[in-house]
C-alpha cells in the first residue's frame, strides 16, 4: 500500500531544501522498500544544491543511508523484511561487462546517475507529479524504494548512523586506499583535504599500515581530527602550494609514495604531482564541478614516472565491501563513531549544509526518529 513520507526535496533552484510530504509507492519486481534510519550529509549533495551538478527535479536528496527493509517486490532474494541494510548509490546491473569483471563501480547498465530505477521510473510522487530520488536512493526521506542490488545486508548491531556513512564516505575513502591505490604497509602517503571523506582516507591508510601519513588542510580543527584518526604528521595549508610541497618533501624524504586529493579543487589537483616522489601515485578522490579542467605539467609527470588515477566510489563492490567495512568497525579497526560530530533532525538539513560550506563540522548525520 502506498505511504506518505517526509523528505528533504530540492526543487532545482537555490541552495535550500524543503522538508515536505511525498508519496512512496510499493516496491515493484526486483525492488526493496526501506525505512530509512539515518542519512549522511555529504559533499556530493552540496554540489547539486550549489548548482555545480545538474539533476532532474524535484529531487529527494541524500545518497548515504541505512535502514531496515519493510517490504520486497517479486523475485527479491538478497534481503527480506527486517534486514538491516546499507544503500548503494551506484546500484550495479550485475549483467554488463564491468559487473562481470567484478567492477561494480564501473557498471554501464545502471541508471543511478539518472536518478531512476532500472525500468526508467521512480516510485516517488507529489501533488505535481514525479519526484526523483537522488542517485536512485534519495536517503533524506523516511522511506526509499531501491533496486535489490542497492540494498546490502549488514549485521544489525552496527549503529544506523555509522552504517549510513559506510554507504558513501567510508567506502569512498577507505576504498581509494585499499582498492584503487593498493597502498602497501610502510609506504608514505599524503591526504589533501580532511573533510569526512579525507578522514576516511586517513583511516584507510592507518588500516593499511602506511607511514608516514601526512594530512593537509587549512583548518587546525580538521588537522586535529586527522591526527586522531591516524595521521602521523600534519601541514597547515595557507594558500602557498610551494610551501606545502616543501614541507611534505621534508616529512617524506623527498616526496610521498602516494598522494590523495580529497577536495575536488582544480588548484589542489594541479599541485598533487608536486607532493609525489619519483614514480609516485596520485589519487583523485574529490569531485569537482561539472566541466572543471586542471592543467598538469605533462613532461614532468612523464619524466618522473608519476601516475594519476581516478577513484570512483573507492573502486568498491558494495555487496562485498559494505559487510567488510562493517566487520572492521565491529572489530574496533575503524573508529567510525568518532567521525560523526553532529546528529541532526531532518528539519535541520539546511543548517547542516551551511555548516559544511563553512567547514565547521566533521560530519553531520540525519537521524530519523
């Protein structure tokens, strides 16, 4: 039976979200109805609100969520009512060449980026018509209907606020280290930007046994957070890329083996090679505005044998990586509770995004009563 849900909706203009009721239909074949318990407030949502990325509207925002399965459609076998699940914002089709090769993050059959279910529709409506779930999950809502492959079961003893972060920032950051870069123990590493995803990269490097781990940010509070999550050294950036590169070179005996850009700014992307040693690897984790271009000294990059690689969703296979990360959390190997600085209500979502813009919080999570 269709139900109403309170949701944070973006109507396509301005940077404010409106919390209002929408209609949520029953799940169709191969679909799952999830009662959302927690949704992270992530920078990818901010890109949309600030006009840097375009989407179909109106849109229920949020893509970093966890909850409990309430109902399943015909043919669903992966999950059942009562299961605790994390939602994957890039649901794999499980049929394309990339999926067959174990690269769910590179799936070419998904319609996630269109904010559509596999059949090209959504299960959300309001008085004016169709409402789109952001990245086909729309987690800033009391209910979501998602494809079966987007609902990944985890142990019920993982707190919902922690589980929600595994759905994006933790998987993106830790995955960039262990899946994309495959950082070996003892390798030196630099993290540029210590927001939620940057701190997840720091945690991933600590997990992998990297040393030293150098965190770079403009805010001392974020550098302090990075130290608490495993950074061995920190550098306060003050707008001078040469100064930052010199400090990194001193801390890493000439340059880092690995450097992670986790902001998505062209200036920091362009400076990433300067932080690397010969044959070092730079990893692009942060997402810039659509159409952004960066200038790289190609000759220097080639002659020094440096590599730049892109990281999408941490190179993750959610059905495998979500449970692994949950298990590492339960084992005390990933201190994810400490990453959450603010637990907020749905009607405080705009204040949470304002705090993100100001850089005054580590991570906000919307907790549904």
